């Protein structure tokens, strides 16, 4: 099976790769992929927001709004810690939820587990 992102040019955001703890790709709602740096201990939501991609993150990372909903590439879904009760509740209430849905605010970057991760921003609801 071929990687559907391999044919797309990845927009590399400006960061110093020597300072990054690995990298991950975010596919925006228009289908454009962006390469972002992993930053040990930060949530994906914080990194995505700091690079000014369109992620509202209305609750600021408390798993209380669902506006940082992402689809995790299936190859990495099993590498993430299981969702906590608050995250599961939010995901259960999202119309666009899929089996690989997660809240980006609840995924904390760990290079050894997540380097190369691909996530896609889910449609905004409401």
C-alpha cells in the first residue's frame, strides 16, 4: 500500500530541526500536510496552535471542548496512551468521530513513540 501523503508536497514550517525532538505531520482540513517539530512534554495541540494552524483549542487543553479533534494515522494509534474518561466523553459526543479519533490536547509528545506521527485535523463541529 502506498502512502497517500508521499505524493503531496509537505509544507515545512520554520523551525530548527537540531532543536526538535523529532517531527510529525499535520494534515489541515484542506488536505495540505505540514511538517512540525516534536517538543518533548508538549501536547500536539500546543505545538499545532503555536505554529498557527487552524486548531481552535477553545478550552486550552482541558479535554472539555473537542475543538482540537484529530484523526491519528492508524499506524500510530496503538502507540498512544489510552484516552482518559474526559477525552472519551468528548469523543463520544463528536459527530465526526472515527475509531482513530483523539483530542490533540491529550497527546503529549514523546519522540521515541511518536516520531513520524501523522494526524489530520477533523472537521469543526457546531
